[in-house]
């Protein structure tokens, strides 16, 4: 499985250690999204920055749509099936997304890819950027419901 992590809050009054963690996650701006594998190192980083981000398990359909709509190569070129077939062992974008979810390959391992997604603000806005998701807010772990948020942001 893989997590999709989205930055929700900005840089103002951020502690240095949390800012460093967000930099290591490559989440430097609001509405940026990265896809990371599930392991203990990343879980610790997510818990450290939980007051500035939201995350959950991304589905392969949502990841495929996100790569197609917002994935970019250097030079701001789009990613298509031909590029994926040429530079990986996968034949199309759906198989590549399933490989990322299964942990066989990382999204950042694709040649010349920008390792993050610059998403739009969500339609109808965030639920509340100062409360956790369990209290009707937008922050922290949201599980499978991250796919609904990503759909609103594409």
C-alpha cells in the first residue's frame, strides 16, 4: 500500500523541526501532494507533521487519474502511456499505478518526473484546517476517504 499525503496548512508559525519534516516529505506549499510507501520511517514523519497535512491510503484508480491529470516531467511535460512504457517495465498508466500501490516501484523512480503533484484547492473547500479529521476537520489520517478529497482537487 501507499499513502497519498497532502499539505493543508502554510508556513506561518511552523516549528523548525516540523518544517524540516515537511521539506523532507517534499511538501513545501499548500495543496501539494506526494505518494509515499507505508513504512515505519514515513509513519513517524506523518505523525510529526500531522497538524499541517492529511493522508490516507490511495486507490490505484485515483492514483492513475492523478498521474494523468497532474503528473509532470521536467520541462512541464505531461506523462502519457507511451512514456511509461518506454521508461519502465509497465505497459500503461494503470499498471504503473498498481505497481506503485503494491510497492514494486516508487513514483519518484520514473525518469525525469517531478516527485510531487500540484493539485487545485478542493471544490467546496477544506472541512476546517485547524481540526483533525476525526472532529470534522481536514488534518491528520483519513484512510480511504483521501480518494474523495483528491477527486475534489483534480
